[in-house]
């Protein structure tokens, strides 16, 4: 079980957060996605069925690349 | 491949739009997605059968956005009811404001003017005489009167004046000061200045009545204008009424036979087998698989002759099946049907029309900044010339007060009301004031052909004898055909009977009448001394079915008639082809006069039709129409009008006459009527066309188009004159106010300006009534002579 909080500059509204939630939750292993459009931070919890690399890749694919 | 447009709510940024696109694109069967963030709509191309609209909607919802209603949202009843309720509420509020304004402004005006003109002094004693000097002004009775005026004017300023402040603020923020700004500015200046006088901050006269009367009169004008506005959405409602609520669907039983069931139209799927009995409406766009019939498509095309339908032919939802039973397979349902597309086009066209800027607003856009500059200039000049601050301020405010013309509120409505009233007398109904104002600026009129320029019903134009042993002369042929057709209700049949009647030909007596739906009729002739002969009258398809041979000469004649735009009815006697009758939709006799009169007024004319080019050109030449756009698909008409609007506006954007009008009568014209700057519906046309149009001509006479233009031009002239008179007196007073003369004579001058301009405006408007005469049009003698020719194609005698 891992938890990471990332800053995603592309977030501009609650709709973006919902889109990220919907897309990430499609990945098997993603347990929880929480985000705040104000701070543009998203906290993702996942287990061993997936990896940060996979999540990161998906975020880039859907045009919400995390900062760093 | 199908396309669907879905409304989407909840999108706030470009990322949202992309998220929706992604969610939909992932579905199998979706070929393209285009999401427009600004219009909150998604256009999806998909393969029906692989994916359904319901799937697409579900995917969008899952992505966290909503599809607020069915795609029918634009034309749904709920949306219509909502807009109607909002309109009613707005109208009621305008009415309340106008009534409150008038009730309070009238006593304010009476009291104040009564004092200024000395009447009050005569009635109530010298204490109420006009304030002669500062001492008298301080008299407590005067103060009481001033406070009374304040009490009356305060609610007018706050309640009646409120919309002027809000709308004026919006207009200012948009950088286009309109009439509202002028009214808010003038009335506030008068009211604020009067309050300052009342509180003893400045010496002077109170102008509460000026503020109250301006607001009351202009509110009244706005209410009258709003009341005259037509109901939005009525066209769409009429269209929705055309779609049947239920359909007969054929369901295969277990044993393979078919079972008929009544189902709601909404539950029809593509590929369902449907049945239409005679008199029933077609429920979905489809392809006929069995049966023959004639289908009345007049509500879609304007063409009154029912179309013959057999296997393989397409049928359109909403059209009426006339004669036989048709089995058809649904190809397009719900939002994809032609009718639904028309509903959407009408809604889009109505929604996309930018509100026009009223002339009063355009004048105000120049007037407001000018007045403000003069006021600022006055203030600066007085200050610079050594006047004290208070005096400079008072004179600047005086400029603002006198600049606001009371009669401005009446200038447009008075002329419009008279114009619309005169129109109603002539049988020309303008939907709203904008329609009347716009019609004056029309430079191009596009006409639908069928049912508008033409009569919309067929007339016999040529009778060709092909076998003289059957019928020796055209008259004999017509007698035979009329004899067989006299029992038929079909418009083509009636046209043949009428043609016989017009030529005083006695139809051959017949019996054993039999009609073959969608093909023609049979009858047995039993005239004197004649052995019984079987007459068949109908289409080439009927002849083929009956085994009647068509020789080369017959084929050539048929081709020739068809090239002239004719529908050909063939007549066979005992299985031998006797002759052919050509029928055509002929021009309305008055169309030619109307076109000539329009040209004389510098208006370009154009014909817009779905017909083939030769037939269209023949009619255009007959009528003297300048341009022809033929073979235009029903869905394209609105787009063509939009293109014409662009083309007309581009070269002379600022020109007075760059607007495009469209004249039509069919449902297929409705989107174009809504799209045109001025849509004109023929009164005998469909309800949908009438509701989509801005103007309705009660008599089906195109000369009324000319009258409508004349009336609109006269009204526009009236409005301009009214505006001139409304501003004129106030303009005269501005220099006086700026020079400070106003202090002394202000009240009388202001009252005089108010009264004279209002009288001029009303008087000038009433003069309009006499400007457009009914009946005869202004035409030169030569054009009148030419207009008399109805048609030149007399029945020809063909060679034996």
C-alpha cells in the first residue's frame, strides 16, 4: 500500500479532479484518489497490483502530467 | 454512420472538454468526437448497432459530467414551457413597473406643472404660487409641496428606474451606451439635484416631475413593445405536434408470422418493421419494404401532389400516408429524423439570431457620450471662468437633465404600434417591432418556389394525343381522362377534371371506378353507342404493370414534358396508349407583379427551391426573378440563407439595405425563415412556417410582400422623424442649460419641450396610417399590363 501526493499544474476545476479520479480508478490497484482544485494537489493510494510508473504514465496520457 | 449532438453540463475548462472527448472516444463504434466547451455540446459520429446513444450518454456521465436531457432538449416541451413562463413573468413585471410609474408620475407632473404655471396658486392661495424669490421659496407650504413631490418620485426612481440602472450598467460595461444609460443618467441627475435642493444644499427649483415622467413614459413604451413580441418556441411546438405519439410495429411471432403492436414512438429502434395505414402519419424515416401508396409530403416540401411510394422508396416521419397500406423499415429514428433535424435547425436559427440594436439605442450610443462631454465641458468652463463650484455643478447637472428626452420613450413604440396596426388592417402581421424595423432594411428577398411563387397545386398545361383511333383530339382525350378521374380525390385527378370543366368538355360517363394506390385509376366508359371501353389513367408504372406498350414517340413526348417540369399522366384505352397529359404547378398570377414592384424598389429577388434546375429556371424566367438556386436540399435552405446574409452584408456592412428576407410556406422553409433577417410566411402555409417567420401574410398574395416592405420603410421613416423631434427640443435646451440661463426659465422650458416633442411624436406617428395604401400597388402601366398574363401554355394539339 502506497500513498503519494502530487502537484498537477493542469488542474483548473473540480471537473479536472473528477476526470483524474475516473481515469485512475480504471487502473486495477488504484484504491483512492483525492484532489483539490484549489491547491491542484492530488493524493493517490494504490497497492501492489499497480505502480507509480503506471499511474504516472496514465496521468501523462490524459494530459494531466504531475510536476517533477 | 450516424451523428448525434448532445448537450453537456458541468464542463468548466478545456481539460473538462478533453476529458469528455476521451471518455466517449474509448467506446467501440465511435468514430469521432468533437466537444465544444463554449456551446457545451458534443458532436459524436458513431456506427449505429455497435454503440447506441444511451451508451454514449452513460460514458459521459461516468466521466463526471452530465447530459442534462435528451438531445431533443432544444425543442423539448419542458424547455418551451420554461421560456414561456419566464416571458410571462417578465411581461407582468414590466406591466407593474409601467403602471406604478404612470400612477405616481401623473400627480407629480400635475402638482409641479400646476405650481409652475401658477394654477396651483390660483386654487390653493398665494403660498403655492411659483416661487418668485428665495424668501417665497422658503415658505413652509412650498417645502411641504416639495417633500410631497419627493415622496411621489422616490418609488418611481427606485422601483420603476431599477431596470434602467441594471441594463444601463451592462451596456456601459460593454462599451455601448444605449437608451437605458441616457434615461438612468438624466433621471438620476434630475432626481439627485432635486434632493439637494430639498435638503437646502443648493438653491433652485426641484425637478422631481421630470425624473418621474421620463421613467414612467419610457417604461410604458418598453412594456408596449414587449407585449407586441411574439412567442418564441411556438414553431417548435407545432413541429413536435406533427410527430405521431405511437407507431404500429410488426413483431415476429415464434412461428414466424408477424404480430402488430402499438408502441410509443420513442421506443422504435433502427431496423424495426412498421406499418402505416391510410390516413396515418409515418412514425420514423424509413424505407418501404412492401405496399404501394401515395404519401402527402406537403408539410415537408410544400408540394401538394402526394408522392407515389413503393418498395425501396424512402418515407419521412410526420408525412401522411394517403391511400394504401405501407410496410417500412425504420432507418432513422428520434433525433435523426428529417423532422427532428428541422426542429433543431429552427431552434438553432432562432437562438443564433443576434438581437438587433434598436435605432433609439444607436442614436443613444452617440448622444450619451456627447451629452456627458458637454456636461463635463460646462462644469469645466464655468469653473475656469471663475464661477463657484456650486454654480458650475448646477449647470452641468442641468445639461444632463434637459438632455434626456421624455418623448424618446414614445418615439419608437408609437410609430411601431401604428405601423403594426396598419399592417394588421392590410392583412400583414408583424411578429414584433424588430421585424418591422428590419423589413425596412431588406435588400434581397429569397422566395421558395412551390406554394409560394406558384400555386402549389398542379394545373393541366398540355394534352398530347398519341393514338388517334382511341381519342382523335386533345379534347376527346381530356374527356376520357376526366371521366375516369372524376371519382378520385387525388390532386392530379382533380386538376384533370377541372381542366375539362374549364374548357367546357363533358367528361365521358364511367362506372366501375377502381383506384390503385400510388399508381392511378381504372374506369369503364359507357357512352352512347359505344361498346364498353376500359380507361386507365396513371403513371408510367401503372402502364408497365398493365402491359401497355410505350413506343419511341411516346417515350420522347414523356421526356419532353418532363423536361418542361411537368408531371405526366398517361391515358390508356383497352390496353393501348391513347395520350399523355402534362401537369405543372403554375405561377400565381400576382407573383409577377410583386417581383416587378420589388425590383422597382431596388430589391434583388432570388428563387430557392429543391426542384431541378430546368423546372426552376422556367418559372424564374416567367416571373422575372433575377437569380435561381435550384436543387437545394430541405436541410440546406437555412445554410443558404445564412450564406446570402453574409454575402449581402460583406460589401456594404454599413449600408442601410443589406438584410435578407425569405418568403416561404412549407415546413422545410421553417429553418430558412427563422434564419433570415426577416422571415415572411404565406398565410395559407403550414403553421410551423408561420410560427418560425417574423411576418405573416394573411392573403396568399405576394403583392403583400411589397406592401409589407413599403409599410416597414414608412414606419422606419416615422421612427427616424420621431427620434428627431424627441431629441430636437432637448437639443435646443442644452446650450441654454450650459449657459446657465436654465436656472431662471428652466421649469417652463423643460415642460414646453416635453409637451411639444410628445405631441409631435404622436402626431407624426398617426400620419403613418395614411402612408401605405391597400389594394393597388404603385406600378407603371407597362408592368401592370405584363402582370395580367397568367400562363401562356395553352393545350397544344400534338401531331397524329
